[in-house]
């Protein structure tokens, strides 16, 4: 069985379209859909309760963030495979079955990402490498090759099925067995990364345990993009830069990497200050 976890915050109309698409194109082997609503003020939870009574709704009394929201959903997930799906997405065809088939054909893969199509009908660049100080520097300098091009992966071929270090968390299909190899499958996300880089952290831990991630163009979704975070854009800029700094410090394997992470942190904070046009608090429950 497939369990689908959707964490929502104030995207009622997009959430309705997402859930309608799941209803229209369910996984043929059985599917459990869990919606975790993070105290939305737009009556998202009421809409789910009234229009999708067959789903499992968990209405939180506070905005727990994305990582904790997923952990709350994973506590109720029963499937061998668990999909984290953003509410600003829609299925267009039987891609759930296609994605599950790819996972079954590749039993050593711990997670799967799929092709993401924007509302402009263009394929979105949705796969990156794991962050490193060298890769971030290369991204700043717009270098696309070698170690300096290892973060943005500008040359990634989205028409070919291949290993993918970290696809966007928009659609991530996890194998329960892989999650169990790196901790508690009911609480796999590190809540020290409340909004950003929690899925990157999890994918990195999976890769270190021998459970790689795969990208396939055989399955696809429509992705509207960033509808929740756009509502509090400046706070989210700061939260994303802070979380990147945390990620680099957490996974610094050597003294050199730790030094690089420390030196890069003020650069990231300065970039957040410029992009957000001042200091902002970031995520607060």
C-alpha cells in the first residue's frame, strides 16, 4: 500500500485541486491519504473534512512547520511506500503507479523523485546535489562543471532516469525499509530544520546508509510552486539561509569542512539580509 502525506498551510484552493487529483488518479494497489493542516486560517481543514471525508485529516492547533508536520503524518502512515506531496501539486495521470513500479524494479533505491511540470508547461529544474561549501561557492560564481558545479547540477538531464542526490521535496516517494535503516520511520525528519533542508538532510542520511535516490521521467506532476512560503517570503528567505548553514555544520565530516561551514555562515546571513532587505525572524511556531 501507498501512504501519501500532504502538509498544508493556507493553500485551500490548491489543496482541493491536489486532493481531487489523488482521488481521480489513485494508486491501484491501495492508497492512504493523510492531510496535516498546520493551523491554516483559510478554512483548509474544514474544506478537507467536508469535501474529502474518506481521507485522514490531522488539524494541528499551531503551525508546526514542514518537518514536524510530516513526522505527525508519518506516525499514521501504514504503507510500505510513503509519499510526501506538496499541496501545490496535481497528478495528471497514473504517475503514482508508474513511480511505484520504478521503486519495485530498483529495490536498493530508498527514495524516488519525478518530473515536475510548471504551469508554463516547462520541465522544472528540481534536482540538486548535496550542499557543500565548494558547491555553494560555485553556485555563487555561476560555475556549472566539476566540484564547483556540484550543487545546482545545471547539466542534469531531466529526460533520463538516473541517480539524483536530492530532488525537491515537492514529491518524494520513500521506501519504509530505507527509513528504518536511518532511524525511526515514524519520525524520519530532523525538526531542527523546520521548513527547509529537512528533506535534504534525510536524503543525505539515506545515501550515507547505502540507500540512494533515483529520478525518473516516467512519472510526472504539475507543480504550481512555493504557494505557502510566498505568503511570508522575507521570513522564509532567512529561514532557508539559516537552515543551509545548519546543514553544512551538521554534516561537516572533516575539520576543513567544519571550517568552511563556519566561514560560509556569515556570507549566507549577509545574502539573506540583502535578499530580504533587512533582518527577519524566520520560522516561528
